[in-house]
C-alpha cells in the first residue's frame, strides 16, 4: 500500500500553489484596470511649442509623398497647389 500521508502533502502543496497563482492573477488584473483608467491621454496634457516660421506645406507634402511611396507625386502636388490657390 502506498503512503497516504505523502499523497495528502503533495495535494495540499498543489492546492496552496494554485490558490497563490489565482490570487496573484486577480491582483494583477485589478491593478491593471486601475492603472488603465488613470493613464488616459488627452490633448490637454501636451503643450507643443510650434515654430511660427515652420513650412507646413512642404512638411505636409513630404509626408504625403512618404505615405504614398511617391507613386502619385504629381497628383499630390497638383492637389496641394489647387488647395493653396483657394
């Protein structure tokens, strides 16, 4: 006959370990939800100093070319020229 005391000890170890893991997960999830609610990013949190002399048209144009992978460069340039004329 196997020793039943050894089986009880091993079972209790697994039960306690499982409870510790579950409690740790619950604490982690609770802390994550609390931190998730407090770290909302809003526009008011940022103060961006903008250089008044920045050339926004060239910046936007280069960004548009980068996004389009320069496939529609002429179309983008013509569209920007039309927008600037209005």
